[in-house]
C-alpha cells in the first residue's frame, strides 16, 4: 500500500490516506461535534497575543473582541489543542517514514530565497483570506463538505478554482 | 449513545481538549503520511503531474459524509448538534479566491504548512509564519471589510437543498463523481510529463 519515492521515503497510498483522514474527521464530529481546522488556531493565537500587548485595543475591536478579552480564553480553544496535536502527529509520521530533514522545496529554476519569500507571502495572503471566509481548506472546505454545508462547497470551489489559475501565474516557482 | 459524545454529557466537557489533541494527531499523521508536507507534491494537482491532493481530499470528504449519514441513520449522531458553518455568500467567495492565490504562491494551505513545518520543511515554516501576519492584517483592517464580511447571509444551508434532493442521494452522486474524478486524475497523470522533486 506504499509508494516509494526517489529519496527512499514512502507515502501512504493516497486512497488509504484519504480513508484515514476521513475517519479522523468523522470521529471529530462524533466525539466533539465539530470538524477539523487549522487557521482558527492561528486566529486565536493572534487575538491572545494582541490581548496581552494591548487589551484596550482588543476590547474596542469588533473582530478581536469576538475571540479575546473579557473572560474569553482564546488559547484554551479546541482548535489550538487540535493544532498542537497535528504538529505532533505529523512529526511522528515524519519519524516513522524517515522524512525528518531541514529542506526547502522549489523548482530548480528558482533560489531558496525566492521560494521562502513566496512562502511567507502565500501565508500572508492565505491567512488573510481564511479570516474573510471564516475558515480554510480544513475548517471551511473539508469539514463543511463532510456535513454537506453549501458554504463548504462554495469555499472549496473558490479555493481550488482560483489556485488552478494562479498556479499558472506562479508556474516558474514550481515546474 | 447519541453523538456528539461531548454535547450529550456522557463524558465531562473537560475531556474535549484531550480529544482535540488526539484527533489533531490523527489529522497531522494522515496529512503528512499522504505526502501533504511536500509543497511540490501538493501543487502538482494544478499542473497535472501529481493528483494526491484530489485523491486524499475527496476520499476523506466522501468517507466522512457517508459515515455521518450512516451514523445519523443508525441514531448514533444527531445532525442538529453538529457545527455547520453559516454561509455568508460574498465573503465565502472572495475569501476563497484570496486563499486560492495564497495557495499557489505559497504551495500550502494552513493545515499542510503545519505538517510541513513539523518535519523540517522551511518553506512550510515560512508559510505558517506568514499566516500570523495575514490574520493580524485582516484583524486590524476589519472595519474596512466588515460590510463584506457580513453581507449575503444565508443561514446554514445544506448543499443538497440547492438541487432539491435528499442528503443521501446527493452523497451517492458525490461518490460517483469522486470515483470518476479519480479515474480522470490517474489518466491525466499518465499523460503529463513527470516532474522530478
């Protein structure tokens, strides 16, 4: 069920990986009544950090005040714990499949530096969009699709449709 | 026992965060083991040389959808206690478009960048760091986007109602569509020149 790569490490068969991911998602709904997410943990961390530095600013902000300030505990959020688990789970997988290695991946046509600049910019843009759409590929698209939410399907199509076009614009970075 | 387990009160809600860590570990493991810690593997979907994203993502979506319908049918899950995102049409579309651009610029989405960072991919770490800046910028600029953020409120509609069919029939069609897509993806992969990464 495993696919051997050029560098000797292995990946799971993608359909097996999908079944595991789907089962974890199903268990999340069954146990905690919610889907998996990622960007929400970043949002809570940012809100908590700003709340430490400038609590008055958080109290006045129509956005931060939804998550932090008062008796709210943004770092005690389910998604923060889930993301800590995800870091550990991915690390264990890297250990098991012999993939723990410092590395920057990009097309041979570009430098590491250019790749890292684009990675940061991509993170900035994605992080911004995830707040506007109330969730990312995990929380809005995948978890939304699992419960047949129309919003999940719309966000999924918007993300993948745009990424398909944008990939052509940024093709030099990849192929 | 009717799920979700936590909201049914069988287990103390304080266990919820313990489950969050364990479920998160499964999430991170599944993504990394499937190859989602590699940006060039992920982005292969958009050039046709590696469709792992399509295969894993849609397999997970149909497994979870079918699983929830079965659990609901057997009376093990009460759909009404599950969290369904409210739909704000304008911000869902515009936010999705912005995320799509970030996806192709950075080669990751938030969850996959976390997994990449965990195994030492520095581009994953850079993307993850960039997200904090992006979230901060949105939060600070919120007054300018507030109108867009709340416009087009639709409640929490289900996708099957758009087509006027039952959740079960929609999921059945989704499974057929996914299988068709998997065959299509494998066919394209064979046609497209391999990219070494």
